[in-house]
C-alpha cells in the first residue's frame, strides 16, 4: 500500500498493489502529481524500501523538480531537496 495525505484538507490518495515494485511506486507518484494542484508544495516522505531508491523513481523525481523528496533510513540515496 502506498498512501499520501494532504495535511491541509485531510484528503488521502492511496494505491493498493500486490507487490511493492519501483514501477508501482512511480505510478503512485504520477497519481499524486495528477491529483495535486499546480504550485502546491508536495513533500514525499519515504522509508528505505528498495523500490523508493530505484532508477525509474530517481528519473521521475528529476523530471518533477517541484516534488520535495525526504527519505529516511540507512542507505536511502534518492535526491533530497
């Protein structure tokens, strides 16, 4: 399960997936991007799941520089703002 919370409105964006692959996570990021108003500050906070660190996710983040990436846990090497 992937989930996002709009702290101002309480709106939740969720995605259930049988697996936690990088492409599933990237698709979830696309969904967040589609459902978020332009200009709104978006902060993504993740643990160190390998899917969060995959090259497909890194490429997506480089194409979406308005997304602020916060990654916790040992060895998390994604782009941070």
